[in-house]
C-alpha cells in the first residue's frame, strides 16, 4: 500500500548512506511505519530506497522531512507530493541470508547484491551483514570469481589501448611499505603502461592515495586519467574518485569503522579494480607476519593461490611476492613521512631508507620479468639502473606535474612546520620486536591518515643495539593538542621491545 505526503526539505546531511526521511509519529502509527524501516520513495517517476525516522517535532502531520541527499539527488521541491510504500525483500537480501547460513551463492545472486548496493537499495545494516558474511563463511573460488566479475562489470571500464597494462598492488597491513610509489615510476621509465589506482587507508595509517596526495592531487575523472597516462605511461590516483567498482567503494566505507577486512573481500576488492582497468600483468606484494594483516606463511600461500586462480579466470598474468615482515618497511609511517621516504629513494639521497629501496627494486624486477622486458633473474638490475640513473625520478616528476603537483619538491620539504616529540629508550639492550599494530595505533592517535603530517619516524631497526636514553622514534603532528593526545596514548602503547643483554 502506498501513501502520499508533502515534502519538507531539511538543510542537513547524513554524510552518506543510508538516505533518511523523517515522518511524524502519528503518521508512522497510522501507516504502520517504525523507525528504521526501509521504504520506497517515489517522485516524478524516480524511485529511491530510504530509511524512516520518526519525530514529534520538525515535521507536521502529512509532511515528510527529506535529508539533503534525498531532495537534492531527486530534485524534489518544497511541498511537492511524494509517494512512499513498504520496501519488499529483494533477491539480494535472500542471497545475504543464504550466505550467512553457510550456503554458496551463484552469479545471478551476486549480481543482484552488487546492483542493489550500487542503486542504494542496501542500507548500512544490510551492507554490514554482507561484509560479515564473507568473514564468517569463506567464499569458494567460484564465489570469488562471481563476486569479482559482478563488481567489476557493474561500474566504469577503463581501457588504455596498450598490449601490456601493468600493475603492482600491496595487500597492505604493514606500516610504511610505500613501494608502489617507487615501482610505478621505474616501470613507466622503461616505456610500459602502469596506470595505478589506489585506495585510501582502511586498516593502516596511510594508503598509497593518502601518501601520493602529499605530492599532488589524486582525484580525477576518467578522461583526465587517460591524458595523464598517455603523457607519462603512468598515473598515481585515488580509485575511489572514479566509478570503478562503485559497489566496492561502498563496502570499504562499511569496513573502515570496524577495521574489518575479510580476506575474501580484500581479494575481490583488489581484483575487481584490476579487471575494470584492463590490467594484463600484476605483481601482488603480500607481506606476512604476526603483527600484519596476514599472520603466517601458510595463510599467505592460501591467499596467493586464490589470486592466481582469479588471474587465470580473468586472463591476468600474476606473480605474488610473499615476504615475511617482522618490522615496518622504510622509516616513515603516515602520509607525509612515507612521502618523504619515497622522495629520498627516488632522489637518491644519502640517508634514504635502503630497505624500502631494495624491496621496491625486487618488486619492480618481478614485474619487469613478468612482462618480458628482462630475462629471469635480471629484472632487479634493470630496475636499479632506472633508479640510479635518475630516469625513475624524472618519470615521477612527470606524473606529479601532470597531476597538478610541484615536480621540483625536495624530500625534506614535506614535513616542514610539524610539531615533534621524541621517544627515548628507558634502558639499553637489543631491539627484539617492533609491534606493527602499536605503530598503527600511535600513528592514528597522531592524526594519520587525515592529518597528512601525523605519524612516526623510526630511528631504530630490529636487532639493533640501543643504549639508555637513545632516541627510538619521533612523533609528528600538525598541532600540539594532537601531539599531547599521542603522548598520553604512549602510557599503554609499546612500539619497541628492548631486551637487556
């Protein structure tokens, strides 16, 4: 049964999903509507799914209050008549319920879920259950393929008209490790197309997009990206600014507040965007260790097998680098500090982080060999030549300039003006453990990733000797209040374990 009410426009927003409408308590009672119910709102032939809230003030009987997203997107005028009706349970809801009960889904069921996510028929509750379903009940290989295909094809497709379209992607979960921003210009400098779209941080203090944004804008429409890549063989942009796999972007918004990223969702998220971008050759960086996203080698091998399976199904050549991680890669953690590390490597500064450089060269070498530019075992040497000669930095300058940044930026300029606080060793000994999760927690207390300069600069590495009173790391923040917050957090956060000898 449908009901007609007069629209009242509210000048405030929910900040995203779900779309919210407000109904008078007595109208809710009369129509059988309770707070939180899903409704179909129709005006001038347009239909959207909304969530009902009830009030005894703000709206009068016979009115329906519309949050800004509702009336703006649907061009609803004040006092316009709108029709509301109960939202029937669709196939997608039945599919989520089926998965939660441990049953397998087929292609049509995943298609229904993805389309309803894109068309705003899934509220936060339904979307959260869908994300949780892949955590509670692991997807089969076929299900991974079905969901990846559904997400990739229900969004924008970008094609670069190149025989080889390369990419390098890290699964994340390791502090620092900003190798992508070194690998991309190395590959671009040898004339290979490598259009890099990256996400923002989900479970870490910075994603590649957050770090690149320190150097240049990262949000562009497709036509601009095509021009950037045509000129530079590469780009380093934020994938969330596009309509590539839009369902995945909404899933990420649900995952972020809970720091919840099930393995199956992570694999699908990565591969759907590679399919949408027309990637032909891919190297996956998969760090594992007891304080990373992937705890051990056995888990890494299981995930690598799933990546290779999807690679075969989508005709993408894949190599997976499973590298044990007992400590962060590089010295900086947080957008600006990681950007400084990247620039120090590309600009070949004497004090550059050598571990970051060596890992980036290894991954670039794997990709160079995978695309057939170099013979097996020689890819890292080719990559090193591009880096040492300055060709990789020149390629990065071209990317920065095309994306609206300052190509002459020096590595030491990116942290100017930051507030700092050093943490010292209470006693001497040897560093026997560096807690990656503690680093993430502290960096977030310092404001990362939203605050670009927030983060840590590590001064000691695993197995190094430490004397009492020696600096272990420096905290950076844009304000003293944020720095004070982190100092208070240090009472229960322990980054380094130092064992007396």
